[in-house]
C-alpha cells in the first residue's frame, strides 16, 4: 500500500537518525558518570520495562516467538543493541564525538558487504570502488594523516572501538531482515532489548554498587532517560518500521545523515571544533556514499528485506 504522501516511507528512518545523532551527546555525558557496561544495563533494563508491557498490550497473542526465530532475535540483541552500544560507549571514552560519528558512516558499506556475502545480494565492481573510497576516508581519520601509524599500528583505541560498533550495527541490519516479515517491529525491537539487557548483566554486575547510583548527576540521569526512551524504544522501533517498508540496505543508507547532524550537535553542546583531517575524511566518506547511491544494481531491482 502506498504512503499518503510521496516520501513518507522515509520519515521513520529520518527521525531515527535524528534521535541516534543525539546519542553521541547523551552518551558522552552519561559515560562521565557510568561505566559502559553499567550504562548499557540501565539503558536496556529501562527500555525493556517499557517494551514488555507494550508487546503484551499491543501484540496480544503475537508477541510469543517460535524456537526457530529465537536465535535470530538473540543475534539482534547481541549485535545491534549489546555489541554496537558497548563498543560505542567505549569509543566515547577515548575519542571525540565527531570522530565517532564520521567512522560510523561506514555502516551502510559494511551492510552491503555482509548482505553480499551472507544474503547473496549482488555487489558490482563499481560498488566495491565506492566502498574502497569511503574506507580510505576512515583510514585517513584513524591515522590522522600520518602514514607511519600504519607501520606501528598505534591507532586511537576509541576510533577502533567505533569501527567495531559499525560492524555490529551492519550485522544487526542484515540479521533483522530474516525476521522483519514474520514479526512486527514492536516484537523484534522488544526481544532485542530484552536480550541486550540480559547480556549486559554479567559485565555490569562486576562493576555496579549502590554508590554507582549516588554518583550519577542530574545530567547523567537525563542522558540515561534519553538513551532508554528516545534512542532505544522510539528509534529502534522506527528503524524496524523502515526495514519493513524500504528494506535493509536503503534503511542502512540513512546512517550517512548522522555525521552532519552529530557534528552540528557536538559543536553546539560540547564545543568541539572540526579539524582539517576530520573535514577531509568526512568529505571522502560522503563522496563514497554518493557514488554508491548513484550506482544502480545490475540485478532486476535487487532484493529487499
């Protein structure tokens, strides 16, 4: 069924990216008060407390999943919510918000590569060239323009954590397509968050105490609320709506809007200034993204989620 207005199918993911761009700011504030694993546990416990009643209320009789889908849903929680975010929060402890957002722009390319390898989607030579161009921008950012870093392998650990976060996000997007048409976005998102909360519990249990809560500032609590409600429940739900409407690859392509939004927010709220290397890296990545978007698949329309 067509949307009432042209382009309405892109609204859910546009809102999602706006909310996720805000996670860089909220996350930077939150990791000042909490360890990454503690933050992850609190975020997804709060989100699960919202999503479980919502599933039971709005999906009566449909929220129970079959055994064959338990593993994909667990993988969604492991990669898209636990892995992606634990590496993201670790990255924010060691690198700038701008660096993290620029690096995360490689997610659509990683998604295309994984979809080609595991889902049989065509990946033309031209598209590989676009991917190589975008990755060169990431390498430039990781090395700071110093080629000797490649010999010594002395990268900023925060930048490397963000690369791992992007890989987890790409894996999640490809896996999500396997269950997107068997379950509603609410069910897929809800189970993913429940599994993420369970996975983060052992790590957080070794670090948390009552003193942990007393150390959280009002700004930290506000950031946690943003991460749990808007960046988790609302954003992931809208993302699953998008995967169902326009497919995994087109949904992933929206990630490329994030750096521009995040850079503006970082300048506004954190006072970060963009360097020449960051600007050049972002430009190269955007060029690769634009080239990739301009390439039409040689298949008859390709496959969507």
